[in-house]
């Protein structure tokens, strides 16, 4: 393999010397930038040029829509093949065809039932002086479902299979140096070619055309850097270029060319980071770039407004956000990887603020708690659950809809992804999480890559909640040990635990009256705002602590903050709903509704105050 040569090209060059058929699949519709020419070329055009320079006298390109593409071959090349009665009859059949159905150079042979016998005669030709390569383009559209092929499609496969198998060969030394006539099949997805065609056939090989590697992107960008228009920068030029190459991970070469065009077409010049943001998300500034030192200094105070009694967890969250802000997240694994901005594993009893903290992080970072995208892992506990996340395979129900996770991240790249009760997920789902944490991306069922590099990943779990007690001398250590044991001995997935690292965040039990009152007070704020918005009335709560204390005394402490919500609903929200229903005619803008405790009970009464 030559330096900088694209690996699949090197493999293809070698195999055309001895294989009878090669299926090229994957990234066939992209452009390529071969090291030997340093010119952008369409993959098909490059293949034709390569085959002709490798000793093939004729290269015939065919697809089902246009038939033979005579822009690659002249009629003289076809006519120079050794004619058999069959091929001669096929050509004669087309002499009287409507000219619009053919090119001006020869018959189109659009119907596979007509072209395949024609191709068979050419490939099995005994003319040793001429070597021919036939390329079947757009083969993804050639066959139907492999499990229900029509009789006609089976006939086509039989013709192609016999063509490849029946090629003559010789082990005479001189003949070993010559190429065979060869059939090249181009398809986006190998699964769209019936396996019966190539499985167990030694004369056929499959070569994957991958997206450009980092080295391939580097070669193209370095040689074409001056074609981009960027805003001036005082940063190190080689560092800027290196970061730009890393930021284009999973990009097609066509994407890089489009980036180049975009840089020239915008009214203002962008930095490389801004250019990629505009191309990917339609915004030049990401929420991460808008974070300021001043705002980050207030992160603990902001999160504590909504989440009570979890100061240690909030401090850990702050550390992860600061790593993301400074660009140091994930560097312990790889300086080049585009991993998520952070990964956290929240563990603790139910109702202690795990979900609330995730929502608070989303609001702090992205301005809205709706940027917290929640996935309940209890819904992903069966074998094929991964299809719900990334989409069903081609041919299966739900393929067109795509995956719930990949769709959500594509639409909301700047988000907090909350995977609730992760221990309930099926093993296949855990494989996907491992890929997200390691590579920062997933490929959906349609072959589209989704990047998680702008997101925060949060897993929540109740592992150990039924065993760790609130009076345990070291609750934090106890929960971490339970999580380690579950991943290593129960799930047998220590590698996933390794990706999470030291970001297991235990949550404390919420048992003190002070914290429960704070939670209750915080949950009354939406109620006050709702009454103000809908009825234009104010809710008066005199001596709030005195009113809330009898409520939290009724709370089941094992339910944490969730128990507070249940009691608030029973003691205040439901009675208040009835009061408003009965007195709605007396509620005018500016009216006040006063809540008072009935004597020393946990019951409340309401009155309208003008």
C-alpha cells in the first residue's frame, strides 16, 4: 500500500487482478480524493479510470434506469467483443427500438433480463486480447426483498452466478499474469444485494468503502486549506487546522467540499468552529461557547435553587461542567476523540432529586429544561429494544420513522440526555451506550451518523436503594460499591463502568424536615405562577413554614421528595381546585386567595381576600 493511499482503493487494485467479481458497498456516492492524483473525483469515474489503467480494454457501466452509459464507452468497444449468436441477436433486437429509448451510440439494454445475458456473453468471451470490466451501478435498486425474490429476480441472479462461476481459467504461467474479465457491483448497502448471490462464492469478494478517515480528511484539508475563508485568528495555525480536522470526524468528502463553499458564500467570515456549527446546526455560536466564567461561578447556587439537600452531587456536576467548559473532558482517553461533553451516573433512593438535577442542568446550560431529553429504560428491556433507539433495519416496520434517540439528538444536539433506571435496559442497549461514551457517535439504521459531542449524558439508577440505609455511616461509599458490584457481577459489563469512571454520583436520603420543607416550598412556585397566569389572582401563604410542617410530617420518608408532591396534592392542590371551581365567579384580577391552617391539624381552609 502506497503512502496516503485510501485503503479500499489499495485493496481493490489488488483484487481486480485475480477476482471474478467484486461488490463495492457503503460510501459509493461520495467523492474521493486519491493520493495518486490529488484531485477530487466521483467514485464511479475514478473506478473507470483505474480499471482502464489496470489493463482492462473496455469498461461498461450499466444501471437499470439508463442502461449502458455510453459516456464511459464507445460502441466500437462493445462491437470489438467476440460475438456469440446470443449477443448478436440482442444487438439486432435493438436496431428497431425507439431512438429515445437508446443513446446515439448503441442499444441501452435497460432491462436486466436483456442486459445480463449480454454481459454474460462478454465476460465469458474467449478473446484473450481484450479484457472487459462491467460495472453494475445503483445495484441497491436492482432487487426486492431478499426473502421474497420474484422468479424474474432469481433468474437474474442465476445468470450472474453462472457467469462468474463459468469463467475459464488456466494455471499456465503466462495466463496467471493476466486479469480476468470482471463484474463490479456498486451498492450503498450490502444487505440490499441478495446473499444467495455472493455467500459461499470464492470468486466474489466484498469491499467496504468507508467514510474518509482522519488521514484522508487531513490530506484533503491540508492541500485545500487556502480555498476556505476563515476569520482572522491569533491562535496557532497548525492547531486550528488540527482541531478542524478532528471536528469533521464522520464527515463525507462531499461535506468538506460543501463546508468550503459555505465559507465563501456567507456574508461574514467564520472561525472554523463557527463554520462547522452553522453547517451542522444552523447556528454559528453553540451554547457551550456562550458559557462565561461569570455564569459558571454561579452554577452551584443556580442548581441549589431547584435541588435541595444534594450539595455533594451538585459539586460533582460542577466539576464535570467545568471540564467541558475548559475543553479537558475526555482527554484522559484520547486527545482527538469527540466524546460527549460529560457523563454522569446518578444513583440513590427514589424521589431525592436525580431527575430534577438533570432538568436543572439542562436549564442552566441550554436555557430551558425541555433540553433534557428523558428515556425511560424500562421501555427498552427486550432483545430488539436497540431498534427503538437507532431505528429498525431496512425492510422492517418502522424503518422510515428512524430511531427515537438518534432522531432526538439530530434535532436537539445541545441537550442533556437522561437515561432513567439504566439497570432495566437490555444488554444490546448497553452496547449502544458503550459506543456513545467511547466514540461520541452512533450510526442509525439509515446509515446516518449522529454526533453526541455537544451533549451531556446522565444515567440514573436505584441500584442499592433497597439495601443501603439512611443511617449508614458512609452512604456515598455504600452506593458506589453497589453500582460497581452490579456492573461487574450482575451485568458482567465492567467496560461500561470504566467509561463512566469516577463520575458515579450518589444522592443522599432526604429525611430532614428542613430539606423537605424546602422541597415543598419550591414546588409551590409553579402553583403560584399558574394562578397568576390563568386567573390573575395571587396566592397568599402566611407563615409558610408553619403551614408546610404538618404536610411534611405526613410524608413517607422512603419516597423522598416524591412523597412531598403526593402530600401537597392531597392537602393543598385538590382542596384548592375545589375552592376555585366553587368560587370562580368571585375571582377577579387582583383578587387574593389566602391559605390558612385549621387549628393544629394538617387540614387547610381558603378564603378570598380583596
